């Protein structure tokens, strides 16, 4: 559904200032201030647009290194997210937005890349929030980002964002990708350092304090820093890059928080029609008291060729 | 073993534009660039998903983590992961050597298809730990007692923070390749003017090749670069004459214009049997005829460092009952203009040909209009192991467009080595 209003930006908003402002939303009562998110009960009916965005190849190279992608002339399927992220931040940190930015939980993320996107192509970006709905654990909405080259839509992303609070046991959750069997071999293992959140923050601009340091994460009730969900999705796709078609749909559902440092592994499930299911799981001891327990799963995902000519 | 051989044919080649050191590819690793060159070749030939006989590749400057560089690169491409790969190292002869190795296997019927490739970066060079520090760390690793470890710690010196940087110098002589070539230029009386003329022709011919679209299906843009960054056509003897010599002292004849700069790049060549080509709907551009490698005693000073091709070519010619003039095209790698001109001078010299090559008559001169007709390394630059693939791909296409003919490839390499070969169409 197209929003009523379109706001064209002259340049990418800086995310650092926005997080500073967003932080105020976490302070009780601050949301009454006009510039702090948290007022209102509906999503802003606006689409933010930024046109003619050029990829900074230095930043792309750094992103690829942190996520494990080969430095190619084309963009990783997750890269337009990095370009659209400042717009999403601006949207959610605006006074019109009904929730404070900090404390929102990214539940799942789905990307369609309609074709290979050259790193030299100029992208027109559009971002909006839609479909505010009850969720069993609160309220959820969909964060949409799109990238076009001229009139051609080349990339789109839909993420489900949860605002905890209240209980709606009747509400439906988003469908999750098909599971990867519990016993699937972890064909790849990664040791993740406790600086991973800071490294990914450096290349993505996502400096949410829960990712930055154990101490800042503790302030939000987490025992240690948490790896970014978007890093996890990117790292899995980087591992599968040789098998990812140019036109691809990839879904990721984020599971248990990935506390850093960590040792994780990737389990794959090859299916009909070029579909590959993947699960990012804890790779430390999996058996307790000799009893095999289900693996701790941080991400469940899938890549597959998109349905012809289909957007969602 | 099979006693019959069959033709090995070149089907396609692809490279990324070559960039100057610390330029647009400064953030790209050898693996990134090699993957990009392979991607381009796979797309051009339409062989995504194919299991090939093998991929041979290499890099002259390599990080220790890149012990399996070619195999790791292919795993990032859409070629079947069931394709085996190995790394080859023969200094600047690496690229051509990968082609010879794979072509021979195709000819013997051991494999039906292969990619020969090479890559080098001087921007992301394998800087290593200071050698003294490395030795202390190795010793500490095998030391059991804390007291002994403390003694080792006491040996640490601030100077050990200075890392070990790869040198562009011959390990056994300490002279850089340019300094070695300056000696050759002096010995063979190669003039500054002759070197500058060769450099100007190289740039003008490569620029013309781009203009006429010859490079369109040979080069795939990478990281925003569409043509070789070093390319500067339209220079003159007067302009180049103003440059100061960089090798051979103040009286030297070698400058930044008639020597190749440090650079980054990658190239790849697809080859196969005729049958495989037919089954995959690909047109053979040229076939591999023969190859030869030679080496000289540059340490003893009997020959100049880069003179080995002068020996390799006559041996190969004799085996194939050809004269030096029986070629339509000559692709002589322009590491330095002086290397090309010293080699040509040696083949014209009765004394060298008699005393060193054991020939009754000199090989003679070549028609310079047939030399590096689409430009050479002086214009494109020379990312060491990537040069062989550039030249093989170039020559195969030149021969194909010519509707037939015979071409000679000659590449000099560090350590006093030379790798040469013949293609026909």
C-alpha cells in the first residue's frame, strides 16, 4: 500500500545523531517530548526517498570483508539494506513514529533481488513502514525498503519489527522458513570475536548499543553484546554466494540472540528447485547429560529463485 | 599412457582491467580479483555449473593464507565446486605456465577442459613479521619453562616492529629486476630512443585496440575501472625524453615510461579439447602447438637476468622446424622495453647465436609491425602472474580474427627464467 505522502531527502541522514536522539525514547516520560519517538498509535503515512545513491566502493570493500563476501563488481544481496538503513533510522526516529527506536526487535528479514546490481549503478531508494498489527508478544509492523534503477525495481526488502508489550495470544506470527533438520551437520564453523558488533557497526552504521559492547548491552538487560541479525544473514549469504542466483529471494528468521563471543556453524538443507535452506546454530557442546538437545538456532533462512515477475 | 595426442584449443579469455599499485584495487585481495576474472570468463563462455577438468592458477606475491588460492577462488564462482584446482609458481612465467600445464593435459587426454589463470597484487602485499621477531616467536612456541620464555622476551628489540616487506630484488644478487635489465641494456647497446619508441607504440596500439572494440569481450570492468589504468596513448619521444632514468644510474636509459609499473590485476583463459568445445557450442580461437622453458646463469653473470627467452625460443623453433620469421604475430612480454630489445638484438647477433645458441647462422630479425600488435605490458601494465593469461587470450583472438596464422609468445621471469610458446589458428 503506497503511503499518502512522499518525502524526498537531499542526502543520507547520519545515523549516529539519530541513535543519540533515539536513546531518549528509552527514558520514561521522554517520549512526551516532541522530537522523541513514542507518540501516536499509527505508523507515519509517509515514504522517505533518496535518489541517485552511489555506492562508496571503500565502504563496500569493508562491508564485504566483515561479512565474508568476495569483492565483486556487483553488490551482495544484503548491500542495498546498508544504503537504505539511514532512511529507516530517520523514519523510526521521527516524532511521528509511534515507538521508541531502541527496544524494537527485528524478527525476520526477506529480500528479493530481481537481477544482479552493479556497484556502479545509481540507486533510488524508498523506505516506509506499514501494516501495524497485533503480535502474540506485542505489536508488529513491516519495514519496507526498495531500490530502483530508473523505473526498474531491482531490489526489495521487508523486515518484521516487534514492539514488545501487551499480549495478543490470538494474533498470528509471520510464517517461518521451512526448518533445517535438527541433526543436520554443521558444514562450516565460525569463531566470532566480541568485537564483531563494533566491526559490523563500523561498516553498516547500525550502532545500536546492544551490539556494541557487553556493558552497553547490559544496560538493556542482555548479558553480553549481541551480533547484528543483518550480519548473520549476510554471513550466511556470503557462504552461499557461489550458489546464489542473480535473481533470488532470500528469507531469514532471527531466532535466539547470538551473544558474543561465540562459535557458530552453518547447517544446509538442499531442496527441490534450487532452494537451499540454511540454519545458523551454536557450535559449542550440543549434548547435555548425554541427551542430545535441539540446537540453539540464531537464524533460519532460505534462498530460492523468486517467482517470475512477482513482487510480494 | 596415451601415446596419441590431440589438439588443445583456446576458447575464450577474460581479465579485469589492470590497475596501478595502490589504485582502485587497493582493497581487493588476490582472491577477490581472481574470482572476478573467473566470473567474467564463466559468464562470457556460458559455463556456469560446469565441472571442468581442472583450474590451474597462481600469484607471484602470495599471503600464507592463500596456500590454496586458485581452489578457494573457484569456490566463490559459479563453476562446479567439483572442479579441482592447484596453484603454480614460476615468477612472471606463472600465467603462461598454467596454460602450458593444462594444455598438455588436454593434449594427452587426461582432461577435456581447463582454465589457466593468474593474479597479482602489489597493493595488498604479503607483509610478514620481522624475521628476528618471527624466530623469537617460533622459539617461544617450543620453549617449555617460563624462565626460558622470559629470557626470550628480553631479546625483543623495538626495531623488530619493522616488518618484512616483499622485495622486488633477486634473492641471490640483491639487484632489482630493473637494475639487472639496465645491465642487459648496456651490454646490448639498447638506446633510450629505441626503448621509448617501443613504449609509445605499446600505448598507442592498446588504446587503438580499445577504440576498435577488440578488448570488449576480453576485459570485464572491475571496481569502476573499465580500461587499464596505466594506458596513456598519444605520447611523443620528446615528452618521454624528459623523464629521468630510474635504473642504471644517471647515464641509464630506463625510465618509468619504458619500464612496467607495479600493478594489480587478474586474467583467465578457457581451453579444451576440440570435442569438448563442440559439445559446448564454443568456437576454438587458436590451438596450442608447443612450449619451452629455459633458464640462464644470471648469478654467475654469464647472461643477463631476463635473457632466458633468447634461449627458449630457438630450442622450440628447432623442434618444430620453424624459423623465427615463420610467424604472423609476436607477443613478447614487455617487462621492460630493454628486455624486448635485448632479446631481439641477441637473435640478430651472429656471435651470440653461434657461441651461446650453437647455431650456424643468427635467427635474424623480425618484422616489427607484427610485434605486440594490440599493445603490450608497457601499456597494460604487468600484474606478474596475470600477464600470461592476458597474452594468450590476446594472441588467440588476434589469430582467430586474422582467419588463421601462427603466433609466438615469449615471457621472461625472475630467477633467470623464460617461458615461451606457439599458438596457431
